């Protein structure tokens, strides 16, 4: 009795495609659960493709006033130091 390889391969491919879709659905569900756990939900399900789409606007974390002032002071000191080093460097080049 001859074996029809083509139909066997088509059947195997069909089963693999179904398994791939099942795994992709599970992966999407896990990603959605992770987003919900991290508080970064913000997405909504597309009715046609079943994919997660992001909203148009994403919010940013708010920085406290004290943190903003601390960062400002650090950056001012950083740039003052850079400017001072640049002056010293340019003086040395001029002397040579």
C-alpha cells in the first residue's frame, strides 16, 4: 500500500500552524498579564487581529520638585566643571 507523502506533510503542517497560533495566543496573554502587573496596561485589544495596540498618548512619570532641583544643581556643577576644564585646556594649547 503506497503512502501519500504530500497529504501527510499537509496534515503535519496544518497541525503545526494550529499549534503556532495556540502558542502565540498564550504568549500574548502572558505579555498582557505582565503589563497589567507592572501597571503599564494602556493597551486595548484590536477586534480584528486580536493584537494589542497602544493608545495614542502615554503618560510620563512625574518628577518631584526636590528631585528636579537636585538634578538641576548636579548638572550646573557638571557643566561648570566642564567649562573650567575647557578654559584650562585652551590656555595650555595657547602656551605651546
